[in-house]
């Protein structure tokens, strides 16, 4: 199961993306239980030293990146209870707006609506859904061992607080069960400590929802993410921007989106004797068709994604490509 965990999360990112851009929270609230369940499958090709999808040993840290291809099935859901006044809700499951940026930890949240599209919410991420990482990603010549990373956090979001503007903040801890980075390298104790990935994390984001008319919606966003790790070489700030464009006509929806992130690290990595700076580029193309074959409360989705990370240290560079499809059932 751990072997396909990272790839499955990438599939989920794209399946949830259309709902994130299109949804208008609170527009159709009704008292009682509601939710959705998604069934999908995706083809993924990735080249990365850090991905746990390829378990083959690496011979060195500067050679060709390990490559892996997988077909990943996905089943996931979310349940919401709306109180009788229809202005308050509690929910359990994946937050679609966070899934689009790679966070798939289940949330337990409370939401209060102050207008048709305006709401405030707080949510707890209890850290029960880990992601797979290597105990020591720098180990060469033998098989690397996989361990789990857990994210525990609390977040708050204000949707449409001033016209189209929404704000979100979050704070939490990222913990790795077995952190062994650099244990097999010829490092001094202080140098090895600089590679510790356990961290406190902070997030601040702002986005706009701008109807353009004729079925078009523009969704620009800016965000900052701080990873304050135990190891200085693993601490970084992320500055990101995303631009999404949605076109809807009848039962058809087409989405194009591009995002860019810059990661600035605090200190020199002792293994590579260099300070790291990364740039991430993400491109999505998505087509959705509501009520295929006349089935009510369903959506068929086809997706295409290309993602690339450039880094001053070639070991951290990666590329991934995904094509997939799925169907979402709403109840």
C-alpha cells in the first residue's frame, strides 16, 4: 500500500480540482446529511529521486533520476451534516481546496455561513493519513527503507469576506516516524542535524473568484508556506501563485490552470555543499461532463497534468505526467 501512496495522492489532486474551482459553497444547502464519493483511475509517469514509487536502489546522487510508471485506482469520499437552520455545518473528509495543493489529510471541520456564498470555517487535521517518504533519501548502493510522514494541523478560512476575496491560514507540525537523513554519509553531528525534516509549518493564502460572463470564471491566488524544520538545510519559504480559468456551458466544463512556486531554503545542504532553491511549475487541463448517460448526481472527468521541479541541486529535480479519468457520485 505504501508503495503507491504518493502516486495515489497525485491522482486525487486532479480529480478534486474541478470541484474546487467550480463549487459555490452554500448555494444549495439543505438540512441533513450530504456528501460525495469518487471512483477514479490514473496513469502516472514520474522521474524523481525522492518518490517512493520506485524501490530500486540508487547508485549515486547525481545520476539519472529513477523512473516509474503506474496505473492507480482511487476511492475516496466526504460527508457533511447541515444543521436545521442550514447556516451551520460539520464535515469529515478531504478538503477539495487543499487537495489541489497536495494536502490530502482528512479534516474534521465546522463551518458557519453568513451569506449565500460567504462562510467562515475552522478545521482540525488529526494526522491519521500519512504520506510515504524515505528514512534516508541519500542512501546509495542498497535498498532504501520507507517510513511515514504525518501532518497534524489546524486551519481557518474566510470565504468571500469582501466581495470575491477569500483568506486562509493554517499552522501545524510535520513529523517523520523514522528520520535518518544522512546517517550513512560521512557527516559531523551538526551537519547531519541540519538535514532533519521534522518541522512546524505555517500557511497563508488569498484567492479571488471573478465571474467574467459568458460562462467564464477566473480564479487567481497567492500563497506563502513556511516550513520551519529542525534542520536548517530543510527549512524553507514557499511563495506561490496560481491562475485558474473555468468555462461552463450546459453539462460541459473545461478548466485550464497554471501555478508557479519558488522555494527558498535557509542554509547550505551539507551533502551537496550548496544552498538550495527550487522552482515548481504545474499545468492542468481538465474536462468534466455532468450526468453522463443520463445518470443524475454524477460527474465524469478526464484530466491531463504536467508537473516539473527545477532545483539548484539536481538531486531534488523531478518531473511527473498524469492522464486519468473518474466518476464522482453526489448524495
